[in-house]
């Protein structure tokens, strides 16, 4: 039999936190006490989507932008003069 949540009146079973870590609360109470950071989740999602779409990491993208010194690879114009965000053009 699984151990129950430590919150009084809750009959839900405890959830494992993985890697041998033990939680004392059920998942429902754990999320309310320690809500996930939306900025961290958004950042992880952006990194994953960018890697999947373009096949490079965000660090690789930033290195490419620094290497071309803010200039367009096609025409050589300054991206600020073109009114384009240099992070959009790869």
C-alpha cells in the first residue's frame, strides 16, 4: 500500500519525485506549495523548439550573430538599418 499525503484529510497517494527522492505530499498539494516557474518552463520550451526547428542551440545562434557583426549575410547591410531583428535572420 502506498503512503498517503501528509495533508490532513487528503487520501491521495504520495508521488515519487524521481531519482530516489521522496515527497511527503500528493502531486496536487505539492504543486500548490511549490508552483513551477513559468519563465523557466517557457525558456526550456523555447530552447527545445529552436533546436528542433533549426538544428542549433541558442548559444550557437548568438555566436553566429556575433560572428557576422550585425550584418546581413545576403546583402551585407547593417540589420539595424534594414529594421530587422538580427536574431530572426540566421
